[in-house]
């Protein structure tokens, strides 16, 4: 009887696990078809590709496609721009999202809080093409809003479209305007999870609201901030193609500060039509992204308490 009693739970556990495997099958097939099978196209980076012979019939070229890119002066420019702009986006986006979430949390009126949150979140749903039209209206040299304001107050006109030094700041401002609302939602969810007893104990000890934010709220948000930072660092070699290309386009005057790896690959493919070279650049980007993900994962394991499952 004891053997029967011990076998039934095992059968139930096995049957439960098999159900989980069947439930995971659609997801596994999705990743196999759309994520792993396309990886076979990586071999184009090592071939002198032509459409007549196809991927497998084209002759091998070794590392010639990589030499073209690594000996080009564009290597340092696009790599630096990708890293520099992503660092600006990550740092400024984190500070803006956390600060805005804390300020919204301090609004006592729920109606006002909802209105402000919706107002901040709304730009996230606007496409980059529409944003580019807004930006053109503001920054146009002739009859642009900012240019008209500068002239009205006696300042000189600023040719924004031909001033590459201004564009990292412009891109950061546009990025914050569009994406801060999304980050605020994440951090507001983390703020609502903070135990109210902490605040109550702090009030009993005489802490004011600012001290409660510094001593209680920010330490409680630290794991969420670190997780999002690590995820962002894992994609630091990927430029936001939709954003950069929609806002900058093919304006060669701005390439020195705005041209990232993604836009460089797209432009090279469109103008040169050399799939081998563009695949080599894409493989370089993916390899560097893999290194950053492994490094971010290593840092997260070093910074986490495995027993508590908490990041510090």
C-alpha cells in the first residue's frame, strides 16, 4: 500500500511536468523558427555573396568582409557613437524615470496623479516618424519655433540641422520626452510594493518626507534600478535605429555624432548592396553585444545575494 501511495504522486508529478512541456512547445518552436534558424545566415559574413548562387553556393571569402570594416575609419566613429549615445540614454533615462516616479508618488490627489502620469506616458505611443515631424517644426532654420524665439529675443539663429555637436543633447532630450513615461510605470509599480510599515516607523522616529525618500524609498528601489540597468547594458551595442534614422535621416553633416552601427549597416546595405560586408558588421555588433550581456550577467551575480535573491 505504501508503494502504491508513493507511486501515485510521482505519476502525478510526471504527468504535470509533461503538461508543462507541451505548454512550452509553441514558445520553443517560435524561438527555433524565428530566432535560431535565421542565425544560419551568419555565414554570409564569411562569403562573397551573390544572389545567383545563394547563401550556400556563394564562394567563401574568409575574413575579407571583416577587413573592409576594421580597416575603415568608420569603425571607431560608429562604435563610439553607439556606446556614447546609449550611455547618455541609460544614465539620463534612469535618473528621469526614478525622479519622476518619486514626484508622482508624492502627489496626494489620485486624479491629479493619474492625469500627470497619462500626460507623461502619452509620448511613448507616438511613432518616431511623427516625432521627426515635430522636431523638424521646432528646429527648422527658416520659421522654426526655437529659431523664431531666439530671433525674437535678439539672439543669433542656430543652424541645428548642420550642427553635429548639438545633436547628442537633442537626441537625449527627445529620448527622455518619449520614453520617461514608460520607465515611470515600472518604478511606480516598484514603489507601490514598498511596505508602508517602513514609512510608519520612520514617521515615529521623526523623519520628514525627504528623509523617508532618501533612507527608505531609494534603497527599496535599488534592486529594480540595478536590474533595469543591467538589462540596458546588455543592449548597449544596439543603437535605436528607428529613432536615429527617423530623426537624422541621411543628413551627412550629422554623421560624426549620430551615426551608430545600425544606421551604418542599413546605409551600407542600401548604397553598396554588399550583403557580406554588412553581415560582417552585424556579426561584430552581435559579438560585442554578447560580451556585454555576459559581463552584465557576471556583474549581476556578483552584486546579488543568492540566498535572498536580492540585488544590492
